[in-house]
């Protein structure tokens, strides 16, 4: 048992948990952070956001060397792939960042505890592992994240039927890869292996990719990926997948007809679910919804006094940056400060090529709410910097309130969209109008000028198209 109770025990050292722990320590709390893994950072840093982006960057460079450098007058011969070295680089990136979190814990006085956590009460946590112990605290913050959803008709075997975790660490490039799920994870990992030489087929139950995205941009992303060689079966339902020797056969239903697909590997990427197994929250009476998410109030407090929750275990998009903001807001409220999260302007990014980034309402969202809107778009094909770099695919689209010109949503498909969306988020955070963006001076030539031009287009004042 701890010699002295903590002010806060954080369960989970992912982006939400470790950021909350550090911020709580900065606010004067005595904090312990419990995680089952020795490497801090949770899913995001170890088997999610960071390793996938490292592989996306490496695979894109490989693709560029094969297909684009000659156009710039650069001859490099025929590039060869050293997959083991690419994976080693990925792991080096991961290790550097996880060690960085450990350093931040030491700097801020956060106690890192390795082991599996089980809540005995609203103030006591049993930690199992190499050194079992019991920790006590005035408050407990659940930040245990999420895990991939497993389909009973296609259970993970870690060899042929894979989750995103295994798909990040393949020893060789598959000849044929079936991806079930046309969301961010499926498209990103599908892109990695397609660039490296796999024939990739994506199966999506809906009639469009990236559920929740603006349909116009989702369709444009599909066309871009098809040009790169990726195949799509939309409006298709997976009926089963089974390993047969050294292959996987997926059974798909489309339009009432059955179709069978053979592949070396199948990646199941149909979403994630809250990870609360073994925590003991049910026995304590912590309320959850029908999807297993912990129910919290505006201060992230659960139905049990003293227990709080953030991130993927509660409602909302399962995004690392959403969890981080909730972690900060939760502990600031614990400290009597005015922490908050503006859920209306949380950016969402698909890190394919081109990237798809959005914040706020799509055109479809606005229509469902009965809002009177105007839309303004600008293609990167007409942007000078995009022409210089050869990254002319995509566009910027603004959704604007027709009554007061306030920006309701911004959607960007193109190179660097993940960075460009930040300007839109700041503008929306301060309730900017389309005219505010249109009158803001943007450096020339830059990709960001496309945002200004889209704002001008929303008012019928487009100059360069």
C-alpha cells in the first residue's frame, strides 16, 4: 500500500492519460499513472497513430521515388525496398517518443506504475503484475482507451486475419490484402501496403468511404486512391472470412449476390470499442451506455463520486487529441479551474495521400439540421504552390451559415491537409466568418491560399477560378 494517498490515480498512459497526469502534477497534485505496458504512450504511440504515420511517410517516399522524382528531373534508378529497415525506423520513432513521456513524468513528479488495474472502490486501485500493490487516491481517472472491434465471423488469428496492431508489423509485403472497413484506419494501412506493392481491395458496408466525412470530398478521395491502384467494394457486407492454407477467403454480399475474394491477408478495421475489461467498474456501479462507453457529466465525473473518465472510453470521436483535451479539462476542473472542450471544432484527419481533414459540419450534417448554408470551394489544381509541388489533387470546401456568414465547417482534401486544417479550427474557435478568412492575408505561394480562396468563393467573389 502506498505510504501516502495520491491526489489522483490515472488509469492508462495513452495521450489522454499521460497528458492528464502531467497537467494534474503541474496543478500541484500528487499523481500516479498506471499502465499495463512498460512503454508509456498507450495505443497511439506504440501501436496506433505514431507507427502508422511513420510507415505512411516511409511508404510515400518509396512511392515518390518510383513514380514522381523523374518528373522533377531527378534520376535515382529503380528503388528497392528494405522492409526490415523501414520497420526498424518506425520502432525507433516510437521508442524515442515513449522515452520522452517517461522523461516528462520524471520532470513533473508523476509516478509511473506498471501493471493491470482493478478498482476496489472509488479510492482504491489494485495493481497486478510483477509487483502487486494497492494504491489509494482522492480521485481516479479512467483513461484506458480502446481496442479494435473483432468480428465473430472473422476472428483475429494474428497470422492471416489481422487487427491494425499486426498490420503495422508485417515481415513481408503481401501480394493481396483485403481490408474490411473504409474508415481512416483501413484506408491508411491499406495505403501503406498498396504503396509497397500489395494489391489492396477495401470492403465497405456503406456506399461511401470515411463515414461522417463530407460526401463530395470522400468521393474525391476514393477517385484519388483508385488512381493509385486501390480497389473498392462499396455497399458490400462481409459474411465471413476463413483461413485456407496460406490464404484467406472473404465472403462478401453485394446487391443480393455473393462474391468470394482470395487474399494473403485480411485486415479487419471496422472500428474500435472502449477498453474497460478487468477494471471492475460494473461492480462499483459506474454507469455505461449500450455501446459500453462510460457515462460522464460536463466535468467528466461518472455516476460514482470520485471516479472520472475521458478519451475513448466515453462518448465522442476516438481521437488522441480529443482525449488529450479532455484530460486537461478534467483535471483543471478537479482543481477548480474552468477547463472545457469545444467538441464542435475537433479536427478529424485521414492520413492518406491526399490527406482528408475536416472540422465542424459537413454539407450533409447542415442539411440534416435544416440549416440555411452557402458553400465555397477551391481546387488545389488552381493553386500556385500545389502546381509547383505537383500536389494538385483535392480541394478546400467551406460550409457557411447563409444568415450570418459564420463558418460551420471546413473540409480539406489535399497535400498537407492535416496541417492546413489548424487554421480553420482556430477561425471556428473564435466564431470567425467566411469574410474574416477571405480578408486575412495569406503568404504567396502557399497551399493555405486555397482556404482564403474557398472563403471568397463562399461569397461569390472567387478570383482565381
